[in-house]
């Protein structure tokens, strides 16, 4: 694990230099503010747009805020995450800087784990900014605000984000091209989506942590029901990182 800590610092500096930190934290803050606002005022916006008579919307409740939050994170948030990090290994391989790093007594495993750690730190900090902002504004805007099921649903989406990062690391290390890495990540996510259609594994697929967030809140369902999905998500994340390290050791750089 030689050089692991030092390279994490190098990765964070790289994130700052390329404005990834600024972009990600800004987007996450906007999601945190926009989600409660859109959840609260969408019916009024529809009314002012002249669609109030065409579409009948129920009175907004606090869960609408979290519905908007999870929609933002699971769609645009994850797309931005893929764009930001799909070249995390591929770019350095194409430039030849990977070989330079690995000749300075750094193991290939340390090289990859430091990158995964740096990605996880940025994802976690940004996600916390968005989640805490959403919680605060939800309590401010909605009189019926409750935390029932909220913490576990937020944790579930965070865990799925970690799984996504492990897929990004794998595909980026497999290719020396940014766009091939992106394509590989999309394929990996597509395979995960397919697990939701296989009856025998559907109840334990990590996909439920991505799709059932609002059900967790609305029915106050927690770990007792979703522990198979949590366990499979954690294990699959670890296995993908391990496989990435094994494959990377055998690559000619």
C-alpha cells in the first residue's frame, strides 16, 4: 500500500485543479435547494403556466421534496458523476503518466484504491451537502415534515452511488479512452437494471436501493426489509474493486 495516503492528496489536488470539486459541490447544493422548492411549488407553477385546469395535482406534501431529490440525484447527479470520473484512470493511461506513477514505488493496488477513495470522498461530501440542504428546506417549507424512513432512504442512494463508482473505476481502468470508459459504465448500469427483472434475485438486488427510496419513506421501511440489497450492494462494490485491482495488475502499461 506504499504511497496510498500521498496519492489521495494528489487526487484531491487534481480535483481542485480541474474544478471537479467546484462543479460537483455547486450542482449538489443546487439540487438540495431546488428539490424542496420544486416539490412545494410545482402545483402553483403548473397553474401559472396555464396547465392547472388540464392537470389536477394533489396538495404538496413533504415526501414530494424527497421525490424530487432522488429524481435529481439518480438521473442528472449520476450522469455528472460518470462524466467527471470516467477518465480517472483512462486519461492517465493514454498520457503515459500511469507508468511514471508506478515507477515511484507505488503499487498498482495503492494507485487504484487511492483513486477510488478520492472519488468516494467527493461523492460523499457533495451528497451530504445536497441531503442536508434538502432536509433543512423541507422542514422549512412543509408543515407535515417527518424523518420517518428518510435516513435509510438517503443511505441507500449513497450506497448505490458507491457501487456506481466501483463500476466507473473498473471500466476506466479497462480502457485508455474516456468515451469507451463512459460506454462501459453505461453497460454496467444497464446490467444492474436487468437484475430487477430476474424474479429469483430481484428481492436482493442492489437496484432496490436505487428504485425504492420513496417507498422507504412513504411506508417507513428500513434495514429489516432491505438488508439483502444492502449486503449485496456492499459486497458487489468490494468485489468490483478487487476485480479491478486484479485486472490492472495484469495490464501492460
